[in-house]
C-alpha cells in the first residue's frame, strides 16, 4: 500500500522559498503566478492492505 504525506507551512506563515520561486518564475516570463508555496512530499510503501491496522 502506498501512503502519501504532504507537509507544508500553515497559511499566514511566511514561505521565503516560495517567494524566491515566484520571483524566478516572474523573471522567466510567467507573469500570471499569484502565489507559490513550497512543500515536501513523503511517500511510504507499507506492507499489507488493511487500512484499519495501518492507521491504528
């Protein structure tokens, strides 16, 4: 079973890495980008398929 966990900053918390990416996109000509938030994704491969046991 594959479990995907997305980790990101809460709304209202400054994201300097996202701001840098937004600036870089603007310099490359992507003018329609309103906001950028950078997050991390963790992908877990678990043994078994019984969701009740995995999430217990």
